């Protein structure tokens, strides 16, 4: 029988909300990655606003967001296979160096006045290609830093880290945009990558947890065959794809919503992005505190419910008084769902196909997010941002009902033999 997603109680960590930080290598990674992700969100904030302000159309930030993840649709499994075949720390070092060079080039381009939306799209595509290789490597690297016992806690802390950055990055980006211009955001991001590179260099390889089957010659077909034999993994990955399609395009819709519906400017845009981060941060912290005590199915369903409520109330908001709490609800719901789901996939991947399974996970998200952006941006220009948000909320609730229906039919959600 295939290995079930949930760990047995004796293998589950009992070390508390921050038990993963007892591992020195993970401490280095956690705080350096926090700074690096803050820089990345600062850059994304500037890119979204710069692309929208140049043409006054929601299409451009939607394309920017799409191209940052679209390469993962095609290269995610390749990144997963590389993570299974080569030392993950070295692979991540290479991608971080490439990220820093991309950000530095973007800084120079904007500094010298090359701000055409098409140029910004090219830089976003380049970032997406690098990220397609980097993401599976970083996801699989967690188990080497903390081991299996603390893996779910590390996933929760990674969500906490990501959303601390999501909270701080847009706020910093908005301040830099107003006072120094977008090029300052790109320069800050370049410097943040150097900090993560230094942390990786300082890690102690001797204390890493080694997976005996990390380097193998399994093909993409082998990874897909492993997943398809596990109905529980199929359910988690499929529902996550639907949530990515319907939920994450909100980030690209926010510039148009702020300007056209709320008639506000850059500061309000940064505040709403930070609201998403604040809600997501709250969920990630709750998951880290609860650890394995939290019911995974309930966490996923509650996350879907909150994300839909946040989108719906945002769609009917006319002021920041109602819009900000709505983004908090949305962020809380999305991370409650995705952090739980990613933890389940990590635990269910097993040692033999970890990179490939997480590569397929990345491929699903990286295909659904741009597809959602390609649909949401033009539809917002054709109709209104409000109509798109309300439609997304209703569709998420329909997806929730489907999820609950499947979960209440045990033969559909149990691991296959």
C-alpha cells in the first residue's frame, strides 16, 4: 500500500510552534530568506504599479504576474528532477545568484529609462524561468535542514516567513515608490539576494539530514505514476490548482481596483497588499502553533471559505474601511488552505519521489496562477474589477462544496492501494 499522507504520531514533532528553528541551518535560512522575500515583494510591488501606470490597464500587471510563474508550468517537473539528482544547496546557490543578476539588470534598465511594459514583461519572464528551477529545490531542501519530524512545522514557518515578507514588502515598496521611485525597489531586492547567498555558504553541511534516495534517475513519468496511484495526493493538488486559478489573480487586480473603484493611489495599493500579508501571516502563525493538532481537512475547508468571503466583501467595498478587512480575510483563507495543502504534499511525497512530486505541485500552481491572471485582467477591463472579484468568490464556494463532497466520501480521498 502507498505511504499515507499523515505521519504516525510517534514521528510527529512535539517541539512547539518554532521547533524547526532549533536547527542551525534552518535558522540561517529562515531569517535570510525572510529578508530576501521582503526584497522580492518590494520588487513585485514596484513592477505591478509601474506596468499599470504606464498604460492604465489591468492587463499589464496581470501579464507581469502571469509571466513570473508561467515558466513553472513547463519547467517545474524539470526543477523537481534536478532537485532529486543534484545537491540542493548548490542548486539553490546558483538560482539565487541568477536572481540577483536579474534584479540588478532590472534596476539598471529602469534607472536609464527603459520602462516599456514589454521590457518589464521580459524581466518577469526571466525571473519566472529561474524560479521554476529554484522553487522545487527550496521546497525539497526543507527536509534536509529539519528532518521529517519537524517538516510540517517548517512548512508552517515558511508560510509565516513568506507572509511576514508579504506584509513588509509592499509597505516598503510603497514608501520607496513615493520617495525614490521604482529603481530603489529593484536595488533593495538585489542586495537582499546577497544575504541569502551568504547564509547558504555559512550552513554546516555535516548537520544536514540526508535522504538515502535523494539522487535518483526517476523520470517525470515515474513521478506522475506515483501521484496518480495516490487519490489523496490527486485531490490535494487538484483542489490547490483550482484555488490558485480563482484566488491569486486578486493581487494583479488590486492596482485597478484601488484606482478605479476606490479612486485612491499608491499608498492605498500598498496598504491592501499588506492587508493580504497580514491575514496570511495570522494563519501561518496559527498553523505553526497548532502544528499536527490541527485537522488538515477542516483547515483546508475553512481556508477556502474565508478566501471566498474576503473576495466577496472586497468586491462590494466602497472604501478602505471595508476593503482592508476584506483583504485580511482573503489572505488568511488562502494561506490557511495552501500551507496545509503543501504540508500534506510534503509528507505524502516520500523519499523516493520528493523532488518530482513537488515539481508537479509547482507545475500545477504555476499553470493555474497565470491562467487566472490571463482571464481576470482582460475581464476586469471588459467589465469591472468588482464583477470579476464577485465571480471568483462564488466559484471558490462551489469548489469548497465539491471538496467537502469528496472528503465525505472516504473511498475518494483515502490513499490508493
